[in-house]
């Protein structure tokens, strides 16, 4: 463990400082993607013709490698965190838009009809009926987007040490210190696991009516047949 947490001075951060920087660069794009995806997904649900072109555009953008994004953005945003976070926001949109659209569309029509009969307008129906029912699908998308974002931040090490923990991998090669690369990989893995677990907890808190764990397995297990007398 000697030197495992001994961070080179050229990174200008301690180990905990790199963790904070990594979480900021990873989670802010996820939050921005969620803020954009919610109204965009509602438009796609309301105007079905809009969904295919939106999905096509986001999928094409997702196919663009992050390095190509950096080349385009660096003339405008420079070697900054923003250059890393903009592509991550786009990648988050690709994951969240289909998840939210599918979740909102899964709401039964009789539920929507009942809400309309109770006087719920489109906005209130979306916020108080459709979104709560779509929470499991949204959280599932957020879990994928968050773990992916935590991993992809490390690519920023290629543009002026903007990769947070990923910078340790670069310094591992420069200073011939493989323990720095091990530190980076293990720390990012732990952060991803913790973030995923936190989102699972949020889902459980927001959807207490959903069965989970042993209860879900018991609910799906068929009842044993009663022997004939």
C-alpha cells in the first residue's frame, strides 16, 4: 500500500479531491441530462411522430466517440471540465429518453382516464400520475447513465488533465507507478457501486408499493396445489 494514496503533485489534488472532482464531472451531466430528458420525453409521448427523429439523432450522437466530441468542442470550451461534461450529457440523454418514454407509455389507459375524470389537466396528470408510475423505468435508466458516466469521465485525462481519477492512469504511465492505475480503477468501481446502490434506495423510497427482494420472489412463486382428499 506504500504510495497507493501518494498522489503526484502535478494533479494539484489529493485523493479525496480527485474523488470530489470525479463525482462532479460525472453526476452533473446526469442531472443535466435528466432535466432535459423529462420535458423532451413528454413531448415524444404527446407527439408520437417526434419520438423516432429524436431517438435517431441521440443515437447518432451516442455513436460519436468522445475524442471526436472533444476535438469539436475544444475550440469553443477549451481544455475545461465543460468539454468533458457536454458529451456525457448527450450520452445520458440517449439512455434516459427511451427509458422515460417507455415508462410513461406503460401507464394503463384506464389510470389516465380516471385521472382525467377527476379533473387532472395534462401537466398535473403527467406530474402526479404518469411520472410516479414511471419511476422504476426512470431509475433504471439513471442507474445505467450514472455508472456509464462515472466510467467515461476518465477519458478527460486526454485533454489537459480533466479526467479526475482517470488522470491517475496517465500518471501511472508517466512515473512508472502502476499502483496509481490500480487506485483509479478500484476507486471508480467503488464509486459506481455506491452510486448504483443509492439509486436503488431512492427507487425503494419513491415506490414503496412495489414488491422487492424476497417479497417479489414470493409474489411470483406459484401457490402449491392442495392435495385432493
